[in-house]
């Protein structure tokens, strides 16, 4: 069985329609929205509203882990234009979703931490199946899905408490493949070499892997990891890559 997997699409329409070609199952691990583009600050929702210069300053504050200062700066920008943040942002998120779901191949989908689950339903098309804390069985292969991320100072839209995420892990039972937006808490998997910071991985997911030993764990979230694959017992943990940069799916053939 061939799986074509994408994650961290971040409003990259280019290549998305073709990502479902020549496979048995197409899988998307979320992060469809592009709010900030750390590599190219002229793109993204924040830049659309406030311009590249303000975006560069906002990104730099976040890179320095000065999150309170970044939030104050953001509030000042919103007050200056006299707009309601959620109204403006949700309209732009909806437009990005409209662009992406128009070309999204049929397949199995879950949410990323920067996604807004409540807005997905209106854009799903026939053949799209959303799973989160659920299992899909395809040709006898049990594939479990874990959407969203854990709470961080970033305060992205779909961050949830550790206990809620752990409950989703528990709900999977025994599976052959885990598809999670975030990685398990394994040092080399969670360190981003470009951002020079540790992203949050799930300790409960790591414990699950140690206990259950699924054949594969597929994840995204960390755009430039120190290691894109690690082994925990018999389980291969694979980062499927940053689709916005790659513009092609990660391909996994399973016997």
C-alpha cells in the first residue's frame, strides 16, 4: 500500500492537487493556514493586514521568545486600524481554506495546531474524511489520527491541554500507523535547527509508541528537524516534511 502524506501546507496551493497522484491513500496532517511566514515575511495573514515591515518586527519578537512584547505590539497594530481581530482573521482564514480545499485530493485529513476546526466543515468536499482521535481501517491497515498541538506561549488556534491530547491517544487502541500533526517528545524530532528552538512534542504519544509499537508514526509540525526519522523500539517515527517548502508529498510504501 502506498501512502502519500503532506503536512504544514500553509496555504501552498501549488502542488497540492498532484500530491494525491499514484497512491492508494492520501493523508493530510494539517496546518493549512498561513498566518506568519517566518521564511518570507511578505506572505501570510499578518502581512496581508499589517505589511511586511510590521511582520518582520513581530516575527523577531517571537523568535526571541518575547511573546508578551509581541502580543502588545499586535494589540497596538489592531488598535491603530480599528478592526476586530477575529473578524478580519477569520475572513482571511476562510479564503485560504476555500483555495486549499478546492484542490485538496480526496483522502484522510486531520487538523494542525494553526488550523481552526470549526471552519473546516463548510469547505470539505466528497472524499474528504476528517479524523481526530479516530481510527480508519484501509485494506486491513489500522491508521490512527491525532490532530492539533499542545499548549505553548505561541497560543496558536488549535492548542489543547495535555490531558485532552492524551485522551485522544488512549482512544486509538492498537494501530499499525499513527498519523499525528505533532511528534512524540523525542529530542532530535522536536528541535528545529533553523528556528533554533524546541517545539512541543507529546510525552503521552511517546509512551504509547513504547507500549504499543505501531509500525510507523507519521508527523509534521517541526519544519526543519534535527532528525527527520528516529526509531523507538520497532517503531519508525518519520517527519513527513514541510509541504510549503517541499511542494511534494512524503511517500511511504507499506507491505
